[in-house]
C-alpha cells in the first residue's frame, strides 16, 4: 500500500493522542513510576531537557528521582501529533508555564515496541 494511506490512521492517531495526554497528566502529578514507564527502557534512549540531558533509561530514572514535583501549571498549545504506519508517531506541543514568561516547546518520538508504545526520544526547550 501507499505510504500516504498509513499516515494519521484514525485508530493509531487516537491511541497515541490518548497516551500523549496521559503522559502530560502523569508529569503534572509527578508520577515518577508512570513517567519512567512511558520511556523506552534502553541505553539508546535520548532525552534533552531544558537544562539537562539523559542518555539511556538508567540516566532518565536517576534524573526523575532527583527532580522536584512541578510547582507550576502548564497549558499546552498547538499540539501536533502525526503517525506513520502502525508503530511510529511524532508528538509536538508548545506550552506556557505559570512560573515563567518563557515559552516551552516539547517533542516526543513514540514507537510501538514489544511492550507497547514508548517514547524513544524527547526534547524540551524554553524560548523567549
């Protein structure tokens, strides 16, 4: 079949969109176990944070353990999720936090592996 037939299939898009919002809820309530579980448990995982970076799931777990719970709220803007085939998705959002005038940007690459959908790469930044 043609690749365009498999882009943004409604069932796959619905699945990833639900996971994206569940991740956001877990982040805001600082559910560290859930957050760790959303990420690919592999040394090849890469996450670029605002002022930090983790290479591998072990570093991610250590980072989460040392991170304070959010003391801010955040509002998402321009959530853009695209899926390709049954097993790959990209999720982008801008966000505004209650504690800073900076504007946030977040991207996640989701891949369906043996134990379900996982974030295999992520990048968060803040810009004026």
